[in-house]
C-alpha cells in the first residue's frame, strides 16, 4: 500500500489545483460544492457544460488506457486528480456513471466496435448514462431481477419490458445500462444479460421519486417493449451477472478518494460551525468530531489498500468492506451535523425555505445504509464471500 507521493506526483497536484482554480470560476463559480449526494438535482445544464469544459482540458477518462482515448495516468495521479477536484469544490459529476462505470466495463467486455462507437461520447462530455439495476423486488437482492428482454422477429433488436427503480438522473440520461432476464424460466443470476439502451424513445417512461429532502434526483423507469439494437448487448446472452459484478468492482475504484474528499469538506464545514456557535466547547461533541476525523483517515487508508491491487473489476476483501464502512461513517456524520447545529437544525430561515447544506446532508444520509446494498446485505457479503463462512439459508416459495 502506497501512502506517499513522488515529486512528479506533487507537481501534477499543483497542475490540477491550478487548472481548477482558473476554470471553476466565472460562469462555473456557482457550481462549487454543488451537485453532490442530496444535491444532484442542482444546476443540471450548467454541470453538463462543466463536463464539456473538463473534456476540453482532457480531464475525463484520466485513468483510461490511451488506446481507449484516456490519459493513462498512474493510480497515484488518478488519486491526486480526484482529491484536488473535490478539494477545489468541483461539482458533482454528471458524467460519473459513464466515466467511472460504463467506460471501464466497455474497455473490459465490449467489442472494439462498441468501444469506438460509445466511448467518445463519454470522453467529450456529450452523452450521459444512468444505471438500470434495482427493481421493486430486486434491490439488495439484485439476482431477483424480473425485467425481461427478448429478440424481435428480425433478430436485430432486443425488446425490453419491466421496471427499474432508484435510478439516479435517469431524466438527464441519454443511455441506460440495463440488467435484464433474457432466458425464459431462468432464476437467480442465471439467464441475465447486460444491455445498453437509448433513453430517447416513447416506450420508456421516467417518473421522479420525491425524497425526504424534497428533491427528485432518483426515478422509476418503466420499459414497455423498449428497443435497443442487438449490437448493444455487452458480452454474450447470459453474461449479465458476471459483467454486472465487474461493474460494481469498478465503482469502488479511484473515485472513492474523491468521495472521501467530499466527506472531508463536509466535516470541515461541521468543524467551522462548531467553532462559531460554541459547540466545540462541548467535550462529547469534540470527541465525536475527533472520531469522525479518525474514521475518515481509516477510510482513506483502506481505499489506498484497495487501489494497491489490480483494477480489473474483481472485489477483494478490502473492497467488500468499503460500502459498509463509508455508509455507516457518513450516516453518523449526518447526525453529528445536526447535533453541532443544535436548535438551528430544526429551523428553515425564510421563504422559499430551502434546506441548508448540513440539513440536506442529514436527511440524505438516512439512505446511505440502504441504497447500493443495505448494511445487512453487506454483512452477508463480507461473511460469505470475504470470510468464507456458511451461506445464509435461502428460502423458496
């Protein structure tokens, strides 16, 4: 596990920081520290324009191999980029799903033709993606997917029917990757396929889900014989589970360090308020702030341990504990924020009565231990797959 950085790495850090300072200004200045979890509804068009600005500076796909149009940066420099991006207040990335999930998956499993057709739109910031995994009956238990896909009579198009849920920014996406059941009668992780589906068709309906924060970046997505060309199947029919699991491995890659820098920004805000309103004089709150600081350091070192292994989509033990660790820590941070705010946590200042940054943090972090695999499911994964313990009994109807 590498903790330090070379002189060349530190020079690169200065380059990133300088570029962010020069470009996250003017028309993009209002985007600083916006668009993250709980705030993803904010400034969508401006953040899409920001993606194009990043593309012009060659800051999209920094870790992609050069043969796929990326910069081929080392792990150390990818870490630096994500850290400095978050440190400068870079907005939540509209292109994160494309760059962080779809791109590596296409590089690993896509055909050369698929790569040439789909990767450029991610790299130039012109096409945006959403994720079609969870369903009303298949959230943490992803293998229970019921969305179906069949080939039409010509064999040229897959026709998809079903419902996905908790789909972030589906209303802003050009494409959705969909895990669907293509083998009639199959169950569990068998008979699933990984399809790329264009969103601009009348047979797809996107319905927003209003959250505790009053915002609606999550959606339900209904597919009613939605069509995608047969060339948009990744891998072979039946490979869906393997590809879906590899994609989740890519999700726990270098961008986790950027996520932690966002957490660091939130903790800094809590500390600033604690000093200003006197909460820092409370010894119990001081202790909880110190514990939050130490916990964030542990998350960082575990991420560096994750990144010291091959970035091939396989989940090592250190990656399997990450979702449980960060979601529990972040949920606790939301509660700490409310306790530091004190009575002010219960008050909205004036019309239009918008939540403050820390109020939104608290409400949104109530979901951290549920989405992306609940803490209960994560503990099962750790026990069964990381520690080799007996599987939890499965009951059939």
